[in-house]
C-alpha cells in the first residue's frame, strides 16, 4: 500500500501515528509519504531569538529524517504555522500530493482538536481525499482510481474524541522513542509549551490507549465515516 500521513505540524504524525507507520514498515512492501501543511515557523518558544525561517528549516530537517527512517519521504506544504487556511490552492496542492503518491490510505487529525491548524488540516484532508479521484479537478498528476481509505488519528491528549480502532505499537515502542528524539527542537519546545516532551506525551497517550485495548502501548484511530472514504476490509496493521 501507499500510505500518506498528513499533519499540521512537524511532530503531529510522530506523536499520533508513528508507531502504526513502523508496524506497516515491519510488514514490508509499503511506501510512506509524510506531509505537513505548515512550515513550523512558530516552533521556537524555547528560544524566541531564533528567526522564523531558521526554525522552519530545522523542523523540516527533523521531519525529513523521520520520514527517511521509514524509507519514505517528507513534503512540507509551506503554510504559516498557527495560521493554516483551507484555500483552493491548499486543496489542489494536497490533491496533487495524494495523486503523485498514489495514496491507498490516508491518516490525519480528527475534526476536533486543541489547535485550529489541526482542525483546518482535518478539513483540507477530508475534502482533498475525495477530490483526488475527481476527474474534472486538474493537477500535475492523474486522478486516483479510488478514493483513499481515510482514518483520523487521535486528538491531542484525547479530548472530545473517542477512537474505535487500535493498533498495538508495543513491538515498535522503542523505535518510536528513538525517532521522536530526532525532533530535537520540539523535544525542547514541548517542555517549554506544556511541560511534557514528545516522548513523555506519547508514552502517556500510548499507555492510555493501550489500557483501553489491553496491550502495553497503542495508537488509536477512527475511520472517516463519510462516503466514499470507507473501504471494506482491515487496513490497519
Ligand atoms: Zn500540531
């Protein structure tokens, strides 16, 4: 399968979905495309003297390293961090990314979350997955033969969100921690922002979803229950 994960910021896929991507990687035979809509340029609360362009470059580098560890690639759509907008251009930009990747399955934020960047990302993805199959929407790549199966990841800290599907990430937990540590800037930023670094935050979420699903660590999802984004069969690892 061709797997496309789309987050608002450079650490979102990593927190909510990386263990699942690593489980797919263990299966073999899949391709990985990680996308963020923002450039992450507001991510230097740990040192506000860092210019926007510099922190964006750092974070793009960090997300690239994680994607490469999966054997995949990372694409930054370049919107301003904390000001993501659902525009015609953003929809078509993402439609073309999905077509070029020949996406079979897509992961993104749920429609409720703590940050409007996440909510807007969810909305852009919701629409773009459907448009990726529409033959009268013209981009650089051919329309997909089928709408990709689409899943929502967990909300930040699980607020207002009840997932229905759980992936056991216990076998890849240590690898997830190793790759989270590649986000050096956000390990510092999260500490300053919320008092938790990426590893601690992911550990609490992973154990909580693991408690619900009777494993040590889990990531949780819900299929996007809207036609034609639901596909028969078990798509999760
Ligand atoms: Zn985020």
